[in-house]
C-alpha cells in the first residue's frame, strides 16, 4: 500500500512525464515514457481496470 506522501510524489513525477511525453519528438522515447506513465498510474490507482496496458499509440 502506498502512503499518501508517496502518492503525492508519484503525481508530481506523473506530471513531469506527461510534459516530457508531450514535448518529445522521438516515437521510440515517447513509447517508453508512455509505459512509465502507465506504471505510475497503476501505483496511484491499483484497482483501476481500464488502464490500457501495452497501448502506446496515444
């Protein structure tokens, strides 16, 4: 179980990753960033079943 303070750190990192994803010109790097975004999303909200794991087209 993730503590509330840890969740805040993950949310900050998620914001940075989203910004990096938006600015990144390289599709291969964007794919890696997207996978990291999904992983952090799973940590923040582990019971959420609608996270599209393995989909990097977005």
